[in-house]
C-alpha cells in the first residue's frame, strides 16, 4: 500500500469496531445532564453586573456616590444623580426627596450652593464632601459645577391602589392616564394639574413612557410627593378593567367625536392624554368610550399635552362645583 501504510496502526485490524475503543467514563453523558437554572447576573462573580453591584455596595459603605454605566445614564431601579447648581437648588426648592447632597472639595461658593446646603441641612439630607474626581465620573464633560444631588428611585403605586383610593374618597373618581408621553416635564405638569383640580392619581405605562425623574419632580412643584403615580404593565388592559368597574374612559384628541362643551364630567372619569405628535395609540383609542376635543378660537391646531389635560381637568372641576 502506498504512502504511510507501513506505519504501526495505519491499517485497522479485522474484527475491531470503528471509533474510540476506550470508554469516555460517562463524561459525555454527564455533559448532557441539566445543571439547573442560570443564576442571576449579580450572583456570577465574573459578570460585569456583579462587579458593578459590588462597587456600588462598597461606595455606599464609604459614603460615596455609586458607579454608573455611563455619563447621563441611570437604571430605573437605581438612584438618580442631579448635576449642576441650578438643577440641584431647583429640586431642593421643590421638595424632591433627596438622600444626599455631594459637594466637591474646594468648590467655590455662591448663593445657589449656599441655599442648597441650607435647604439640605434643614431637611435632614446628608451633606458629603467628596473629591472632584467622584463627580467627574457622573457627568459626560465634568459639567457638575462641583455639586450633585442623589434622588432615590420613585416608588410607584399599583393601578389597583388608585381604585382603592377612589373608593375611599368622598369625591367622584378623577384619574388621568398618559399614553405616548415621553417628556418628563409634561408628566410633571400633568401631576401638578391633577393635584390642583382634585384628581386622585395618575397612571402611566411601564414601557415607552416618561417616568418620575427629578425633572418631573421639579416640574410638578412637589405635587409628586402628594399624588400617587401608578404604572400599568398593559395600559389598554388596565383601562378596560376600569371601564368594567364603572369608569367612563375619555380620550383627548384634536379630532374628537365630542367637544368639551358637551362633556359630562360629574361621573367617575378617567381622562386619557396622548402625546402632541402621535396622539393616542390605536388600541387605547378603541378602548375609550368617547374622544374629546377642545375647540380652538385661534389658528393653533393643537395644545401641548399637559396644557390640554389642564384645560379638561379645570372644566371637570367646574362642573363638579356647580
């Protein structure tokens, strides 16, 4: 035979089986056996999430601001850092429930910083001096001006909590649901209007929606501390459930089938507000009992979402006073 056929073992002996003649010891069989559920990322020591969690715990133990995934990013379940002298003092004036005020060592003092420290001290908020490098890590370009405010994550209510609150109230139900609202300033303004006109709460979707951040807190002028905000996993399903409990579901849209002049807001009502650009989503619109429009006296086609909500809430409050 040509080639290397004379090498020992090159030609298989007759009567032997093909493949490995030595057993694997069950290694392949054991490799196919299930190993149980994959542990969470924080429990796997070499996973980046576990390293971030460990660094966060270490920072908290040392009284320093914890690490973040990147400048300007935050987790929905983690604290928010408000950076800059104007935003910090505005949040403190609005009564945002902050947990710590960080001031960089050697920061030049001014009226805003003095007021921030005074408000924080009067409110019992921890005031910590930290190296400037700690605050540099929290901002993209170091634009923190030597001060930062740590705001804990907002504690959302459950939609059922709003219904229970309505039943305990002597006033007819008045709730506001937001659909496609992505600007936290609009959310804060709506919260403020609902509190001003006797509403019991605000409902937002869990996804693709503005959340109660420090910006929303500031815009609400502290109303977010007094008015519950609930999150719905599925906004359409929650609205249908509320409709089955006797609430009238009213959507706001420029092309509504009825106007605010013909609307009766004296019965239990849920006002659904869509964004100025997208309006109400199709499924939410189909869930509404009626679509309400606001007549315009001028050439303006539509109002800002929070302004439209304020107009309708004011009309409902007027009807209920009569």
